[in-house]
């Protein structure tokens, strides 16, 4: 009985942490100590056309993909392994906690349009 009373505040604290961590993820998504993910992948991670240009009378689109359904492993891998050939900037300075928070936010955007 004593134990249950003791655990309750911890439970509330954990819950609160979860909410604030998602908020933290949202903040990071928009301002990841670098160029905003939202600028290319869109506010709700649905992906976006970043630029277009004409080549031999054909319009070429440069797109950032929809990442709403990305797995944590893929997200982590993509952020930590910078690809020189990609338009996507370098984010390998992000910490594990920051990537987790980003993942929580991206996941929360699933099925949003
Ligand atoms: C300047 C534009 C730009 C910015 C800013 C950007 N990305 Fe990207 N991102 C891209 C492009 C283009 C691709 C597709 C090519 C590639 O994988 O490099 C991509 C690919 C990805 C992928 C891999 C998707 C897949 O299906 O494998 C993930 C995950 C991702 N971005 C997450 C992020 C996150 C999180 C941020 C912010 C921390 C971010 N990106 C910022 C342009 C951008």
C-alpha cells in the first residue's frame, strides 16, 4: 500500500516527461540546431517539393520524401550518417535523446495531411 502511494508521483512525472519530450521533439523538428526539417520535409513530415528547374524542356522536381512512417532505426541511421551527395544537411551532431524526441514528434504526425 505504502509502495503504491510512493509510485504515483513517479508515474505522473513519467507521463509529464513523455508530453514535454514530444514537445521537445517538435521544437527540434523545427529548429534542430541547424536547418529546420520542416523546411524540406514539411511541418507534418509529409514531404515536399523543395525546388524545380527545367532541363531539356522537362521540369525536374527535387523532393524531400514523406518521413511520417520512418522507423526509429532508419531515422537514426539517416541522421547520424551524413551523405555528401544528398541535399539534406549534416545532423550527425544530434544526440540520442534529441533523435528520440524527433522520432516521437514525427511519429505523432502519422496519417496527418
Ligand atoms: C535541405 C533539405 C532537407 C532538410 C533541411 C532535411 N532533409 Fe531529410 N531529406 C532530404 C532529402 C532530399 C532526402 C532524400 C534523399 C536522402 O536520403 O538524402 C531526405 C531524406 C531523409 C530521411 C530518409 C527517408 C527515407 O525514407 O529513407 C530521413 C529520415 C530524413 N530525411 C529526416 C530528416 C530530419 C529529421 C531532418 C531535420 C533534422 C531533415 N531530414 C532535414 C532533405 C532535407
